[in-house]
């Protein structure tokens, strides 16, 4: 079963802490976005492996954009 990590708000990706193939644990910080001059970490919703990263550092994102897939 796979789960997409969605953007909680519009902003800009400033750091991606994982890469495809990374084993991650629930609540691990995987991406940091900047919105309204504040940094907001995005945490993994479950344990698993990163199988896809849809955005790159510097990309502008909208709320609910898929950012990564965890299997």
C-alpha cells in the first residue's frame, strides 16, 4: 500500500531531507517548506520507503500538491 505526502499549504520547497529509496519512520522530517517567511517541516505519515519524489528544492507548491510517495 502506498501513501502520498501532500503539501499542507502553499509555499516553496527549501529542503528535501530524503531521496528515492530512503527508508523512513513515521513522524520523520522529510521536507521543509517556506510559507510567509516561516519554515514548516513536513513529517512522514507512516513508516516505509520513499518510492517517488514529485517536486525538487526551489519548487513553488500549492496546498494538497503531492510531494512524495511512501510504500
